[in-house]
C-alpha cells in the first residue's frame, strides 16, 4: 500500500519537484529501500539532460570533469564529432594552419582533434574544473575562462573558423533570474560574427531539447548576420542522428554540400543509406539605396502637404500650412 501511494504521489508531482525529490531520495538509502524505487530514480537521473540538472559551472565540478575526461566512450564520441565539425568547416587544403576557436572546449578533447589536423586553436569554457583538467593534460591550445552567453571578448576578424561540441544548447536555459535565453544567444552570435574573418564558417554540434529551442538558436544566428542552415547526419536513425548548425560569416553559397561518411552503416537499419538531411536558409541582404537615388527622389512640398493632411485626418495636432512649409534651407544657415 505504501509503495502504491508513493508512486501515485510522484506521478502527480511536477517535473521540477519530482527531480528535486529524486535527488534527495538518492542520498537516503533507507528511504529508497522502503519505497523500492532506487533503480528507477537512478535511471531517471542518469538519463536526464545535464543542462536540466544544474548550470554548467556547477554540474561540471572537479569529480565530474575527471570522470568525463577518463571515459573512453566519451573520448571516442568527442573525437568523431570534432572530426565531422572540422569537415563541415571546409577549410582550404593548402597546408597553411588556421586559427580556430573551440567554444565550450571543456577538458580539451575536441582541441586535440584540431591540433592533430595541424591547426592552432583557442578554447573557452565556463567550467574552471574542466579547464584545470585541460591544463593538466597539457593541451596545445590557449584556454580562456569565459561565459559565452555574455559575448566573446575577441578582436574583430581574427578567427578563421569556430567549432562547438554539445555546448550551445546550454544557452537555452535560464540558470539565473537575470538570464534571458534570447538575449544570451543574441550576445553570443553577435560577438562571434564580429570576431570571425570574412567568409569563415562556424559549426555547432547541438542537442536541442525540442523544436522551439532549435528555432530559437537558428533565428538568433540568422539575425546576427550569419547564413547557413542545419545539417542532420543519419536523420532517420535514433542512435546515430547528429545535428550540426553550419553558419557562414558574410557571403554564403546557395546550398550546403551534402556529404557523409559511409564507414559504419551496419549498426542501424534506419541509417543504411547514410544520407544527410539539410535545411538551408540564407539571410536576405538589405537593399541599400545610393545617395544618387536619394537625391533624385526627393521629398517636395506636395509630399509634405500630403503627409500633414493624413496626420490631420488621424486627429493629430499639425502646424498650419504657410509659405515656409517644406521650404528648403540654404546650405549655410
């Protein structure tokens, strides 16, 4: 009877209350034994998205940072995602090393892939524990403790390309009362656009929680001036599906090249074709009128009188017409 009522209460609780209750119950072994839900709660907590549990600087503490870096599975996944991101960057194959930015570099796993490809890089992360592990591992890139939601403090046009692995979706959560996801994304993409060189690309591997987050990220990127779209590897596979936001600073091609490695197509039946779903969107350029057109068009007396009459019909207080209405002033008053 106690077990049945406890499950009923948990089902009626909101998700946030259920999460807080589950965290408290996990630390209490006798309670878990009495309710017999220890295994279920542990599975719930482990399967939850990390950005829903705590802010990144708190979630990735010293113990979590070392556990993350020591996992061979995570190291392999990070290497594969970083290789794919560098492939989508489409850097020129001229043997010249490029200066890249690793956003949310963590302990430097993705930065090692950049170094192996012969490029120089600088990484930024909000977790000091993650950066301490990167220093201990003696990564080759420079490290910066920074919150990307407050903008990137880099000089304009110095970055040849940027990658980010599983980091941008953290900006969609308000960890503090002063955090507004839309404004934080706007500050991030705006500052990134300024520090990238003309024609450079930025590739973000993201895990959006829902369609609203995906649209919010893409919208803020396009409003910042980027062009590009979403590249989905193995869109019909539940296990191997990965989303990459590919953005270009400045002029962009009409479409993003479709390419995919067909090395491992036997693990999932849904992904045997190895195709990529691409959603390409280009930010329309604003029409700029030249000074000659402005001078040729002009706004004469008739146009001013027409506008004043329209304003009177709306009930606004408009000055009376006189011989001085719409009179052009001399160049020297």
